[in-house]
């Protein structure tokens, strides 16, 4: 059994939280005491039916206002799969929280209110999905009950959305569409009785059949997090490199190279917890012991020995700016990628994205939620892959050294 | 990859980030299954070196004797460093007036002792075993969650957390709360405990105990919980699905005396895990309010 991570997206009041509530309710994932608590809260609000959004809107401020402010993480499972859903906010001012949820998921469910059609937030969230190289996008056309379950509404929205995908160059083989009513429960878990014209799967059916591609890149990348030196009687001279295999695999006996220095050695042992293993693959948190003592510290990347060492201090990247304070070109920021960090200057803002036209334009102003292309100059060489080529080793964050805030997320171009 | 390995990988990664990014971290240990799991994962994260930080237990003085016994056994087994902060001492030294009445609990006072323990030991990161599936306010937590000088959580203004990058930068006096098992569910924890043969305190398994019934819940009878005259104490076969101290944890009727039976029982349970937490029942936002003031 594997875990599938999903995030919701879409504008305010498109019914994201209601949809999650419906999924949980119809898959019988909610224990009775939680249903009772929601029943009570719904009654207090003067509602006749269960307000399914209350399942995920857990903060007092959210319940007061009937909106989602921050990501809620929801868990449910079926016989074959485990799901983690990040229910994210629709308001523009909480886009940073939407990006947080989306960056940690494989599937984005973008909701659209069938009455309102495509909004700026729809385009923004689709572009963010593209920016993050989201594996799959499911367009969920919600509130079909309020449009008399009209097929034409669905079909024309689908056409418009396909046009937007083409306009921003989002691969069409990675998008799907489903007409639903989260409130009534049409096509969420149960097939709708009102939309005979729709022959595709329900949302749950879609998720259950989803075939997610693994990271296609098998270049070995290992980010060193921490050097383990027990200095105990049994392991007196032991030095192990704790970290995560980002992509590729490593076997005992393989020759590796430290990317910053070019120094080489062979893998002597690999540990997963306290068990020695012979090989480690993507996403594995392991400890690597090498034959020779070479200089390795936190932030180093281990690669295969035949790869070129990177000395590049210049980087072209796309940024999504998350902080309330706009990008200050006169300021130095801290770039962080895995355990690596270095001070950087943004040399130039090349272009910024206009969410209305979906075209990049020449503008130097980078405010909260702006997506832009920048040229970065770093104090130390940055070892990153092109994000499109290796999604697991191509992203970073920028930290404001005065406030410690995470001000932007970036991907290498 | 098997989902338990996926979860283990994620947790081990988080533990290592904490050790690398902070000068003085601590693992908050309650004696419950989640904090025992945390210890086991921390051991894996740093093997063959010992866990590079101590454990801290906020002892309300109202704990199950079995939990305290197991805590000391575990500390001894793995040669761990343990700091105990006594809520009793906080009460005495600060002249605090305890809650009274039949619902009296030291649950809220734990926060004062916790913040005192953090201050006295100058801890900059506290690792907690909270899970997002437990409770609606916990579902909103980041993995790295910043607390200000007063230990407060600003739920409306959390730091974005992108991909697996954990930004541990804080100002002096601030504190990071870290939740390595955020993405584990109750069942995941039990399945992992079974797979890895992790030992647990006996209160988790069905046993005979003196209890009384109040508000539809089964309360453990003890010197710390005052039963009223019409609440008669009876012997029942029960177990605890979640373990806090004796004043805030209700038992469940159960014959599950091994892990297989416990897992079957949880899979078919109609009530959630924290349905047996008396401390959560105080109000709709009980957890959020406690978290805002520094509760873990």
C-alpha cells in the first residue's frame, strides 16, 4: 500500500472544504464522535444539514468567517491506498499556504464553481501547479446542482480550461475533468444520478486508478544532512553521512563524488536505522559510510563519480514570492536547498507573470504572490539540477535574514 | 515503497534536520505510545551514535504508575538522558491555585511547567509527538512551528513550508516546536509498533481496573480523580487507547490484550482516538486555545 498526497486549489467559496468533508463522509472515514461534534456546530450556526466544511476548518477564526485560512491535513484510506489531503485556502492573501500544500502533493484538485467559471485564482493555481511541476491536475467542476446538471456548462468550461492549459504550456496528458456537486454528493464517491451524460470516474474512482509516474530522473543525488560520529568503543573512528537519497540509487561498493570538492570514495556500508542494507533508492533516509575519510559536511551533495563538479555561482530561476514585504533588490537573502545555504543577491528581475493575460512582462516589482524569473548571484557555488529535469534536486527557498521568514520558493531553470 | 517506510523516512529526515539546525533540542516525552515511537525513530535517525538530545517529561504527578515505570525502563534500556519537570513543584513555587471540583485537572498547568522547563534549559527546539489526524487544530500545524517568547502559536500567520525544506531560523528567545510524526495516523502508529516489535506500557493492553462511569466515559479510579457518591467504582476489563494523565484520559471497554487485537479494534472503532480525551471535551476550540498559550 502506498501513500498518495493530494492538495485542493481554487477560489474562495468554490467548495474545497465541503468536497473534502464529502469525501470523508461518503467513504465512512469519519468516526461518530466527530460527526456528532459537527452536527452540534452546524445546529449552533442555525443550519439544517451538516456543514461538511467544518470537518477541515479547524481554527476558530475559520469557523467564525466560514473560510479556510491555513492548510488542514486530512487522512483517509481505502482498501488499496492511503490518502493525505492538504485542504488549502482560496483567498489570494493566503496563497503562501496554498503553495505550501501544493508543493508537498502529487495531485492538485482545482475546484471551479460551475456558475462562476474560470477566475483569476483558477489561472493562478494552475500556473502554480505548472511552476511546481505537479504530476496531475484534476479540474473539479463543482456546484453542478445549481446549474441543473447541464452538460453544456461542463463541456464549455472544459474547453476553456484546455485553452488555458495550452496557453501556459501545461501538458494535456496530465489534466482530467469531473463534474460534481460536493454538497449533494454527486460524483464524489457515489456516481451521480443526475448526470447520465458523464461516463468518466467519480473523484474517488479517479484517485484509486491514478497511475503516478515516479521521478523519471535516476541520477544519483544524496543530500548530506548531518555527520554521525558516535565516538564510542564499538564505533571509535566511525564517521557516517546521514541524509536523504533525492533521486537514483546507491549500492555498497559504488564510487561517489562530493560535488563541492570533487573528492571521491567508495561506499563501505549503508544503514537504514540500525540495519545494514545493500542499496538505497529514492526518498530513503539512510546513513552512508565511506571507505576513505574525505571532507564532507552538511549541505554537500554526493553524486556519481563521473559527473562534472559544479562551480557555478550564477543561477537563473523562477520564484514565487510569498512574503508581505516585496522583493528588495538591494538586500541580500539566504538561499537554502536541503542542508545547503549561502548568501545571494538578486541581480535582476528578468520578467514577471501577469495572471490576467498569462504572459510574462517586463516589470521589476515583485510583491506577494508574484511569479517571476530572476538572475541570482551567490556567495558559494550552488549545486542544483534543472527543476524540469530532476524535480527532487531543483528547488530552494529564500530566507530574509532580518526576519527569518521564508520569503520565496524558487526552481532552477 | 511501503507506506510505513515512507513515513519512517520522513520522520528520520525531520529528526536529522533538528539535530543539524538547532543548538539545544529536546524531545518532549509523555510516556504515551506516540512519544515512545518518537524515541524509536530518533534512535534510527542517529544510529550508531546515541540520540544527540535529552528527553523532557512534564510530570503532572497524576500519571499512571505503569507509564512512569515504563518511562524509567526505556531510559535505562537505551541509556537516554531524561529531565523531569514536576507540575507539583511549579504549583508550590509559583503559589498557583489548582482547579477544584470533580473535573479538576493539571492539564492546563502543564503548559506553565513546559515553558519553565524550556526556559531553564534554554531549549531552542522541542520535538513533540503530535499528529495531524488527532484533532482539528493539530491538522493545521506545520512540521516546524515557530513559538514566540511567550510560547504562543500564531495559527493565522504560519511560515510557509515548501517541499521538504524546513526553515529553522529563529530569534533568540523564540522556540521551534517540531512534529516529526505529523503525517502518521493512529493506525499507522500501531501497525509500525507491530512491525518493529516496539514495547509499550501495559495500560495500552486489556487489563482489569477499578473504574467509574461519568458523562458516558469510563474514568480510571485513583486518588487524583474524585468520584462522587453516586458514581460507584466497579472492576472492568479495559484498556487505554490514548494515554495522558489519569485525570484527563478515559478508558475503553476492551478485551484486546495483544497488538493484532488492538489493530482490529481500532480499524472497526466508531469513535476517534481523542474521543477518550477528557481534556479535549472542554470546548470546541479546547486544543487551539491551549496551543495558543504554549501547550504542545
